C-alpha cells in the first residue's frame, strides 16, 4: 500500500473515534471532550495537515475541508497541493487519489486497522481499548492523549486538541516514527450537511480496488 493510503488509514482511524465515541474519565479535559462529542451531531471545518518524518522534519503540508456527521459519516477533501478524498458511509470507506487516478474501497472491519476501526460498530468499550490522559495546554489548545491498549494497533497514540471546547487539532503517531498533525479552523458545529456530501462515485477512468 502506498504512503498516501497509509496516512489516509491513520486519519480514518482517528476520525472513527470522533464520529462515534463516548468518553469516560474524571479529569476536566476528558469531560470537555465528552461534552464536545455529545454536542457534535455534525461538523464542518477547514484543515491544515502536516506530515513529519522520524527525524522531526516536516516534509508535506496539505490543505482541505472536513465534513462529519454522526453516526458513521465523514469526508476529507484534500484540495492542495494534491487532490485526494476519504469518504466513509454505510460501513465502507473510499480512498481516492486524483494523481494516481486510483480508488481503494475497504470495509469497516478489522482489515481497516485493528481495534480502533471497530469503534464504529458501537460494540467496543473505549475504556477497554484506550487509556486517556490530559496533556495540559499548549498554545490555545487543551490536549487529551489516547493510547491504544492493543499492542498491534496501527498507531502509538492519538492526541485530540480542544480550542475553547471545540475541535482544534489532532496528532497521530504511527509505529514507524512518523507524525501527522492536523489543525482545524473555521469550525462550524451542527451545520446542515446535504446527504450527497457523503456519497462517492469513482471518477471516469479511475482504477478501482476493493477488498
């Protein structure tokens, strides 16, 4: 699987948490995250994504738009420097790379990436699969760290950043030393989103690969 799809997969696993999670915990940051998720039936935002290699050097920055609707629907539209999309609905996720003219379709099950993907079903206890702890305040954001209990998970941890009680950022660390940092702006909570936003049709001429 190419590097772009690997990055897509890690982001996809993190967003599954945002789309479907209910948080448990006694400290105030976790309570803030719980309140945000409870209130977020839908969400739209602009995003900036930065990929950082194991040497700590940023090597790619992307920009786009993010759409979320609970339960189970989200869409990432990467607009520059490359056009890419991730769309999830009805138990499937579509990964589209315009440069490669390639669509990859996966089911939302263990094949997508171990335990975190199963959170979408609502049958997995967050407490049983993650340890959660406050990471304090950095800049304008309060950070909460989620560490998977499953040692075979695709990532080491996810950080969720809250800015004044709303989604501000995310950080994902994979098992190869790469960091993916995402910064959100122009966040709108519970806007109306047309159902067609979460529909995906493979562009004409694109190669389609399905599990």
